[in-house]
C-alpha cells in the first residue's frame, strides 16, 4: 500500500485508509480500531503515540468558499511524539498536535 509504519507499531482492526502512500507512522505507536487515516496530503504520526478508537484524521476537504463547492483544499496533519488522541476525536486539515 505504500504506507510507512515504524518498528513496534500496530494498527487495530477496521481502520480505514485514504491513499495510504501519504501516511507515515512512527515507532511504538498504536492506532485504535475504526480509526480513519487520510493520506491525500501528508499524515505524519510520531513515535509512542496512542490513537484511540474511532479517531478520524482528515487532511482534505471541500473549499467552503468555492461557488460550486467542487474545489478542495489539502493540508498536512502532523501528530508529534508521545501524544494521546482520545476516542472519536476528529483532526481536520492543517492541524498539528503535540
């Protein structure tokens, strides 16, 4: 799939990926079940990160200012090392945590 995942990391069942080639996961990181990871722009998740159940990382969205709503914008999402993202949290384009 092209996704980069570090040593000791795990992705639980039912995770969903959009363009996995744009996703990078560090070492000893846990991605909880039913997580959504969006690689349409770079998604970088650091080392020793705990992503809980149902977390959604999105880095592409429709441009709300476009007349026809057809245009979209892509911005990277970065999660630093040693971060906990709680259940059902949603991270939108351009967000940096940690």
